[in-house]
C-alpha cells in the first residue's frame, strides 16, 4: 500500500519497481549516482544475483563480499525500503518519523535497511534476515539510534531477524581475500584459459606435490603446462573461489606454505 503522504518522487520510484523483485530482478531503492555518500560508493556485478549492486560505503562493500561468499546466502537485496512501515508497526507514537523528512516540503523520506538477505537453512528451506551496517562512530548520534529503532520495530513486527553490523564484525583481510578471488568467477576473467579443465589439473598437481611450497608449485605448473606466467596463480584463486581448496580466509595467504599445510577438499 502506497501511503498518501509519500511525495510524487517516492510514488514514481515505487512505480519504477524500486525495492521490489528478487534475485536479478530486484531494483534497490537508491542507486549510487542518486545520493551523497560519506563513504566510497561502489557498483559491482553480483556473482549470485547477476545484477549490479549499489553499495554506499566501504563497510557495506565488505559486508556484501562476506555475504556473497557465504554458502548460506542465496540472495542479497541492498537498500531495502520499509515502504509499509506505518501500516506494519502497531505503536509508532514515540517514534520520530518527523525527523526523517524534507526540511522544505515536509515530504517523508523512505526508511531503508542496508541489506535483506535470503538465507538457506540446513533443511533447504529459506528465511529472510535483515542487516544494517553502521560505522561504530555513527552509533554515538541520537538521530542514528532513532532510525535504528524504527528498523528494529519494523523487522520485529515482520518476524524477521535484524542486527546491526559495524566495522568490528567485518574483517578487512577476509573481505580483501574474497575480493581477490571473486573476480575469477566473472565471465571472461580467464582470457584464453580453459579454467574448468586446467583448475582440475592444478588441483591434482597440488595433491601430488604436497611438500613443495605453493609459490614453487604454481611456477612449475605454468612451465609444465606451457602457460603464461601467473596462470597457475589465477587458477589457484579460482579453486579458492569455488571452495575446492579451503584455507583460513581471515588471514593473509602465505604462499611459502606447502600444500600439506592447507586443507584440500
């Protein structure tokens, strides 16, 4: 239900399908070119969704990378609008909706939550969880907490788990490692390499040379397969991205380690 108090612009965005759809069809409520961000805005193609995601800060970008890498998360919807907030929540008298409106026109802003995730349960059923990403310094502001209280009550009323995430729950090294390997999953990133066939060959090669440091194995693999320098490293990243090789992604990857020091599936 579109609230009568919404501005013409808000009604237009709703008509455009903003905040609606799932997967590749979802359209975020706001896009990076439409807002002023205190952080660094990022647009990137989602591996799981196949659409462009619009992220408003470095912390949101790191959260997105971690969500996408998780096997439990099947869909990520960013900047999800709480369009039916006033209809959903029972008691709003003590909530300061008046603070979230245009100072000149008095048109209300649409409250959004940074991420609405679809999570796959062990029994293959799906549920939604909502996550708001904030820098810990923002939590010192009263207005921030007033918005968070609106979000908290909204998702509570919906029966959907909601939590706040700060930079303290977003390990930089983990996000950096995910960023480093995920590009190998993008179409065309491999150039002329047959990454499906060669990655299997590399995995076998790693298992057969488990006492040799990784950096040496990758060099030998390039030479043995007559590949361009760095091809083995690309394929190693691809194996990590596909989780055929498991290592502690929260730490800097140490290529002086031998294969027996890492876990191969």
